[in-house]
C-alpha cells in the first residue's frame, strides 16, 4: 500500500483528442484548395452547345497536397465559359437546384467528343477536379485506401458546399480508373467504374448492358422509364492495298549522270519517305435510340454500319515520319555543332601551295616577264579552269581516297560555274536565269525573303553553293565531302583571281550588306578581280608606259598655253561624244585612252609642291594660267570659279573602297576606341578623310585656280551660304561665304584642303588596294571550318527550304501551312539578322519547316487514297477537296450523306477492298454500291463485305426517382466501351438524400 501511495510511482497519461489527425489535415487541405479556387456553392452557365466540349478552350490549374508522407496532386479541369447574366442566374436558381454535372449527364449534343479528357468522354462533364498520386508516387490499390480517399472527398464536398464533381484516381495510372462523387442540396451522384481485360460473353451486346444498367439503378417503379441509347461503332482501316504511298524515292544514279542544274543540284528534295497517314477511323453513330426500337443480342443485331444515320472520319497520323527536306536540313544543321577544321578532316594541309614544283615556278617567272595582252582570253572548258588546282591536290591524295568522286565533283563545279562551258548563242544572263530554283514564287516575294533572311539571291553563286553542300553532306561523304567541295571551291576562287576571270552568279558593285557575310566576301573578291582586270587590261608595253608617263609628268609641270587649249578641246570632244558622265566612277574613264599611274614618291611630291608654296596670290593667278586641267568629267551647270571666273568642272574621282560588314564593324571598333577627347576626335577625323583628300586633289587638278569655297559649292552645297545685298550702285548682288561649321578653328576640311595637291585620280594612291583585299578574302575563305561555313550558309538553306515549301503549298492550297510559313518568316527574320543566332531557335525553325512538309505530304497521301484525280464531276471534286482539307485541320469530320453520299461511297470502297484482301477474295476495281432496299440485309447471317467494328461505344441514360418511388427524379448514366482487349463501364448514378 505504501508503494501504491508513493507519488513518484504514479504515471499520468493524457491523450489530447483536440489535436487534428493526419486524415483530418488531409481533408482540411482539400477544403482549403477548393476555397482558394472559388469552387464553393453553385455555379450556373449557359447550356452546352453542340460540339462545345471539343471546340471550346480547356484550362487547368494544379496544386499539391499530402496525406502524411504521401503526396497527391489536385487538378481542376474546366471549360472556359462566358459568364452568365444575373437574370439567367436568378431563373436557374428558381427552377432547378441540381448541380451542373447532373445536367451535363443528360446532354446529348456532345456525345463521343473526338478530342477531350477521358472523363469528359465518359460522363460529358464540363468541369471536374481530380486527386491523383503525385508523379513518381505509388498507385492507390488497396480497397481500404480507396475508401479513405472517397470518404475524404465526401466530407470535403459536404463541408464546403462545392457542387463540382470530385474524382480520385486509383489503381495503376495506365488503367485510367477513377471513382468520385458530386453533391448538391439534397442530392448525391456517385461515379463508379469497372475495367476488365476481356469482354464477358453475356455483356458483349446491347441487351446484356441494359440488364447491368437496370439492375444497378434498382428503380422501384413498374414499368421502368424508357432508356435513351447512343451507339457508336468504330472501324479502322490500316491496309490500304492498291492505294500505296505515291512518294517516289530519290534517284541516286541521277545525282551523277543527270542533267546539270536539274533536281539533283538545283532544288531541294521534298516529301515523306513513308506514308504519313497510318490509319483511317470511320465512326458510325446512332445518336438517338430507345430501348424498344433496336435489337442487339447474341443472336441478332440491327446495328449495321451501312444503315447508320451519321458517319464521321478521322485519320491517325504517323508519328514523326521521315521527310526528305527535314532530313536534309537536320543533317546540314548538325555540321554547325562540329569543331573539326578542314585540315583535321582531310588529314593534310588543305590549301598548301606547290612551292616545290619547279615547273610551276618557271611558268610563274615566265608569266612575270612576258608582255601582258590587252585581250582577255575566253574560258573554254572546266578542265582548263581547275586543271592546275586539281593537279596539286591529287599529287598528295589518291583519287580513291577523295570523299567525292571526280564525276560528281565535275557535275557540281559545272553547276556552280556555268561560264566554263561554251554554249553558242547563250549569254551568261540566260545561263544564270536557267538555273533559278523556283519559278512559281513571285520575284518580289523572293526578294523580300532574301532581304529578311539575310541570305543571298536565289540565282547567286552563294545560294547554289549552299544547295550543293547540303546535297554533298547528305549523299556524298558527310563532313568530309563538304570539306572536299569547299577546298575545290576556294582553289577555283584563287584560280579566277590569278587569271582575271570574274566569279559568276554575283551582282556587280560593292558588297550587298543585306546578304550573308560569305556572299559579301565573294562580292568583294569580284570587285578585286574587276579592278585588277581593268588595271591589267589598260596596261601598255613597258617602254611605252615609261615614255608616256614621263611626257605626262613634264606636261603637268610646264605645259604652255597651246597645250592647255589642246587638252580643253580633247575634254570637249569627250563630252560631245556622249561619254558616261552620270557617276563618279572608275568605269567611266578606265577604258579610255587615259592610263592609270601609281602615285609619285613623297620626295617628288615635295619638290613639286615647294615652288607653289612660295608664290604669292598674284603669282598664283599667273601659275593658274600656265597650268592645265586634268581629269575632268563634265562642266557643272553655270557655276564658275570664284577667283578666276572659269567654268567649274566636276572631276573624275576614285570610288570609295567597298567594305563588307565585318570590315565596317572592325573600323567602327577602332574609331570608337579613340575616345571622345579632342585629340581622339581629331585623329578620328583624319582617319576618315582619305576619301575627302582624294576628291579634293581631283577637284584641284580639274579646276586650276580653285579655292575651298569652290569645292564646297560642289561637294557640300549646304555649307556655302549666299546672301543678297545691295551695292553702292543700288544693284542687288549675291555674296556667299562658308557656313559656320566650316569657319570653326581647326576645321578638318580646311586642313585637308591646304594639304591637298592638284593630282588627278589616275595618278593618286589607290583608296582600294584590290591586291591586298583579295588576299585577305582568300585567307578568310581558307580559314573557314566546315562548321563556320555551315553557319554562313544556313540562312541560304532556310531560304531555299522555305521557297520549296511555298512552291509545294501553292499546288495543294493548305491554309494551315500558309499560317506556319508566315510564322517561320516572322521568326527567322528576327533571328537571322544577328551573326550568331541561337541554336535552339534555329532548331525550332527547322522543326516548323519539317512540320509544313509533313502536312503537305499528308494532304497528298489523302488525295491519292481518296482518288481525287478520278472525280469527273466538278461539284463532287470540290466537295471532296473541302472534305480532305477539313480532315487535315479538324480532329473529326462528318461525312455528308453518310454511306449514301459520294464521299461515303469512296470510304465504303476502301473498307470493302481491305476486307476482301484480308479474306483473300479477288478485288474488283470498282466495288458495287451497297443496296439499301433491305434494312436488315447485313444481319441475315451471310458474310458481310464490311469488316467488323474495332470498337463499340454505348451510352445509356435515363431519369428516374431513386432510391424510393417518392424520391426526386434524377439523371442516371452509364458509358460502355467494348474493345478486343478492354471492357469498361463508367457509371454515374444519382440518388435523393433528403430522407436517406
């Protein structure tokens, strides 16, 4: 007793029943989420329209909840709806208090939606919430856990007053098993499901399913209310038989021996290598039936597909079919990610010079010593153009080791350089126009694409080079073939520079900054070749050059009055003959009798300038009378020189040096590094004044006795301000002066004018050193890796691919493809304007082009299968074209007239031929049209020409009181699907809970 009365031996155990359990916390979290999503109370909206569950916009939002350590995801799926007016809400609340889900069960306008969530297809709901195990979590399999979850959602629905259907996913996820509930004021609806792998024999027909439905609802009324029935049978066509895929495989032999400029080198391939349409699904529907109208049991069936009032068709598309254009672009794009150089790929120095070849050295010395002919020889054959380059390459590499065979290489070079072939009566312009890629796309549209994509014109050498490299990469050696062809191309550029052969396929003039950088480099090389060609073409023998040069220098320093008059008469004769005078260019005078002379040395220039600097203003006027003008283009209107009163002449000037975008960026960086200080600004102005100095010297040579004001009046008229004033005699006189910015101390124009000497353009130091620039271009081309080359040419390939897609789409006329094309143009024009575009975004563009190609291939596949070319009647052909167009755009398309219409007849023939092929029955070219005189002919026991359905869907629904006869009449529904390896029943059974 003492031990028991000891306070230390007593133990007090207190259990706090006010603490929430894990299950209560789980229910509380469900209620919290439902409150956050504002799913409390009743929500009303307009009745569902026909097809709204498919055509409407579905949205969803998700959250995470947990039951102890077990995580669930809760997702709200709902159809975006228009908010109802207050009047509608009031009317609904007065007339009907049932939850919206119960109204959806009875809606017959949205049965069998072709594209929707499985619960939408089974129950016709427009809004529901799903609680499912989180990703990676274990499935809810045990019955006790399922009951706990079902109890949890029932409590949450009762506590919150939520009238949205709430489901719980159980069993393994692929089985798509759901149980759930929906509650309203005095009503409850339970969602139940049965899923089996095999269809029980007693439930393999409508009568057996009706027995299940009636036994489940257990209606106490006698007789039972009528059961509304909707039935759909689905037939799948997989074996197309004689309607094979029409795409022809590429002719690999034609890549070598075909016509130059044809499909192999001038155009990209197009089309799918496999049939992009794998299956055709025909759905025959009986939308409104009652129990007593139709018979379907294990002995007899009235459900014949040919008698179905509604037919609809959908196609199953092949997943990622292999497409030629998409494969070409993808493989070419992969080169951008490689890092190997040409030397590493080919295993040797790719562009080594044959300095050890004594024969070549002797020829080079002979070339330097022999007199240069004015006449430029014409290109004869390709072997003459590339013989020396090919010879050097083959000495270090055997022919059998070359990635590209000689035959293919010759064909490619002939396609790239058509001026190497003699064609009587054909000009180079005609040759270039014959090799254009697509003749269907309008020229203005093609120009817009070329400028937007920053690629190159479709008839240019760069564009054709991109096509050839893409072809070589796919068919002839991959990266090694690309490196080989690029090596040959650069050797050809070197050969043309050395022999003054212009590069074909390039527009004349300065580099076009709207093109890709590689195209600009080739244009720059062409400018160098043209300048070199003009300089070499105007060269006379050495002795004559020296004699004429010395006489010119004597005349320029000490010419008399008669000599000046002679040259003035000569200039006048040029003008009277109509020689070019619109532009200040080398072309306007390089072909004349005047010759180009390199600039004099600095010491000679100083000796000539010293006497002029010592003269006074009066002596200067005397010297003007003795000097002669040189390098005049034509007289400038009525302007005269301010000091002498002689007419002002426009001089011949040098063209500014052409520049590519990388040179412009480099020049901008150099000028930007000079800073903003006064010294930096002065140095920057001096660097930019080379062209101004040249123009001032040309102006002084053409207008002896001129001053800076005369030059400004011609060169920058806005910087010469004229004012009208009245002199002493009362006459109005114009007096001009330089603008304010020209009078700023230290003005660069004044400094350059003082240092400028009267030297005509042909005697000046060249602004554009074509020899140095040409070597820089060739060095740049030699240093390009295949990956760099691919990045330069990728805009051209995308340009060519899009032109190909536009060409093919113009034949098929597919609206969705036109929309994708516009998206590609918008996306690519923003992306390709940068020198280093994002790789992932480029992949997206290629994916869009491949998607367009796939859609066009699907259209052609459907046209071939439905025999659109065989339609003789114009109205039937137009109807079939609209049907096929909708079949590409929409998930499911109704067949007008079902089996009795022209389109239904075509579908019937497709299935009949497939059925005959499966039963080894000889196929007729034209199966007879079905006979509709006997409605039940197909059920007489004979073998039907139409195949058996692959799947059967049946919806049973009714309205009756449950569980007691005096209960409220509520909707009941059961969805059944019967497949070869699946049997599913999805029931929604309502009951009145007012007194139960």
